[in-house]
C-alpha cells in the first residue's frame, strides 16, 4: 500500500537507480584494487507546479549532483494512487537511496561521487502492459498492488508520449473489431498483453526533434499456439487497423511496426527463453491471498506482421539493432548517458571483455569509441546473437578490432574469459555476480603469480580439451582485426561494474575490496527509473592499493567535508530560529 510521499521517497531510494562503478589496477601494484561509481542525469521539461511542496532536503556537501527545484519535480500522475508502477510521487530528482549511496562510497574513500537525475517524466521507451476488461471497455495497464486487477493507465507520466498514443489506438481497434481481452480465471480471450517499444533513431529529423517524435514497435501477445489458430483472422485485422491508422500514410506517423507473439501458458512459473514483465513489480495474490509468481508474458513463437522488420536505436555512439524478443533498456536516454560516461574509463587500444553482454551493446560501443584491440562478449541467452550480428554490420568500417560474441554460461570456468583482457565490464542481473566469477576476481593476483612462475604460462587454458569448454570458447560470431593481434595471457587490471541492484552491488563491492585485490577509484549514479523502487549504477575498480598521495587527498577532502557540514548545520539552525520568530 502507498503511504505518505515521504515514506514513498524513502522506499524508492531502497532500489531504483542506476549506478556505475569502475575498477582499475596499477601495473606494478598487484594485490589491491580500486572501485569507482558514477551517477549522471538529464533534465526534461517540468510539468505544472504542484499546489503543495515537500520540505526541501538538506544538501549533502559530499555529493556532486545537479539539484532541480523540488517544486518542479513532482510526478503529478492521476494514476499514482491505484497503479503499482510508481511508488515515489515527490522529489523525483532526489531518490531516498542517494544518501545511503553517498555514505557508502565516502566510507570507501570516494568523496567525489556524482549523480545525474536524468529525464524525470516521459522517460520510459519500453513497456509491457496487461490487456484485460472487455472489448467494449478494454483495460491496458499494470496490475494493482497485491492483486490480479489491471489498472488502466492511459495518461501515464512515465511513458513516452508515443506509447500512450499507441495504447489509445490499440483500444480503438479492440473495440471496433470486438477483440476479447484475456480472462485469467477462465483462460479465455484473444489478446493477453502488449509490448510497446519506442525508437527515437530517425535521422530525417533534427536531433532536437527525434525523441519527441519516436515511433512505436507494437507486439501483440495473442492467446493461441501459432498464426494458424481460428482467431488468426482477427489478429491480422487488428494489426492492419493499427498500421492503417498509425502508419506512414497518416498525418502523424506513430507506428514503426506490428508483431505478434503466441502464448497459451496459464502457469505462473518461469520458463527458459520466456520474458517476464519487469513492470509487474508488486507481488500478486491469488484467490486465497497466497503469493504467486509473475505471469509469463511471451511465448517462443514470433511473427512479423507489418512495418519495418529491423528496430534500431542510437546509443553510446553506435546504431543498435533490437528484436522484439531482445532485452532493451527502458530508459534510452539514461543508458546513453551511462555509456558515454563509461567510455571515459577505458583507455584507447585495450582488450575488453564484456560479461553478461546481452546483444553486446556495451562492448561494441567501446570498440567503436575507444579503438579497442579486441572486444569479447559473453552471453547465456542465444537469442541475442542475431541482434549482435546486425549491430556489428553497422559499425564504422574504420574499426580495426577483433570482435567476438560467445554463447556461454559465465559461471563455468570464469577465469578462462578473463585471460587476455585489460578491462572487464560486468552488467549482471539484480542478484549480482555469479559466486564463481566473484571468487575468480578476488583471487586474480594469485592466478597471475602462478602464471608468471611457470614456463607453461596458462598452458591449461591453451591446451584445454574439455569439450564443453571448447564449445563455449568457440565464438558464435567473430570479426577479425586486419592486424590480427595475438591474444595475450594477461589478466585485467580494470573492472567496470554496472549494477541494477544496489544491495547486491554493495555486497559484491565489499567482497572485492575486502581481499585487498582491488581499490575503488570512482563512482557515478544514474536515475534510470524515476518514481519507482528500482535503480542502476556503475563503479570502476582498479587493481592494486591506493598510492600515498591518493590517501592524503582523501583525508584532506574528509577534513574539508567536515568543515562544510558544520557550516550547513549552522545555516539550518539560523533558518529554524527565523521561522520561530
């Protein structure tokens, strides 16, 4: 249940923003590592001012953040009380968790942590929504908290405006064609869910107009096994309605393409290669109040109906291809900001390994912007291969880098993927790093010393004979450099950790630093999900201990921060006294 705005803000900060940490290691200092985290932001146009304002929080003198006026940062969404999507209504620019994040990094010697509040409204470019109700009065939205009741959210303030417009168009088609929304209790109906994904990559428009004029890829999740079902005629009619009224022949070209996905499962369980909606964050209760697993959204069968086949977005300096089945970032602009910030921590000409790579967006962005000697992407989901191949096809021809994509489980023999890398980028799920990978990073100096003390340097890796390891090491996709540099046997000295789970990141970070293999260098944060209880971030950790000059600088900053804190307290007391008078 939702309580006061203050409590909602505090709950939001618990896990709702993007943090980016960078880790690096001096060449001669083996045995310690440094970690860095950063947060960035971009400001959208503000909505009308609210009628009442929350207290303005005291500024944290140790935090570098572009603070927006709190009076202009209210959600002001008419669906807030009933919709489970957002849990913070006020101060969207300053999540409650920010104080915890700043304190955590100050304790690790990083006093220059930065936070980017990002776009606060109309930021969501990808949404999965349930379709319920009736053909006369369809409901398209999210589940109400602790229930299976769908809340209609036609005026969602988080959605890109094109998503809300496409939802309205879909409702008209449902009513005109008498399409029956899905009934969970009976397992009947035709349209179960819809996914809306916005592309803003329209080079025919000036850059300043591209975001506002984004086009929507619509995926209709149909309650049948395939396109040969008795209801397929109605599916095609609905697709044609959407395209006819939102396609290129209209005054406003709203629709990019229309797809169909076929799903008949009634089980509340996880299935391989199926995608479970990230929007349904609140627990759902069954008839007797018991907790249930989230509903499965997609089946394994997809069909392109109308419009463009390929969906492109421009992030991190490259064009990225995304299939409707691909994982895509909901907040395109925040992700682009994170990538540009991350690129600054990777020196030119290095060998990079991208773990939990998905379609390889991060690795390929580095290949294009940092002239990497090699980029190796490892991902467990084989469906990401096609998107990787298409993205590689649009990379600048001037890139001279060995690029590969591997379908493999990172938790199996993780050290074999670290060998030959200067920089490792990890972007794990909310649970954090796999234990085996975390152990490999914690003991990386030991592995390096063993390699240096033997004439068979990494011979076990070179002469590997186990078939399951050989199959994983064999690249599913490989693009060779024209110079074809031989892969070295060094181990990484820089680790960049991109996290979408603050608590798991803290545990992983503490574990890495406790073994004195790494030290934390920088930290940055990004407000990826304003108004929600989710967050992302990245940090950079470097191998080896801090230098004495760095330690002196940290102590000096701490002393200056203490003086600034005293000054802030004095100002606050003076304000309070003035108010009493």
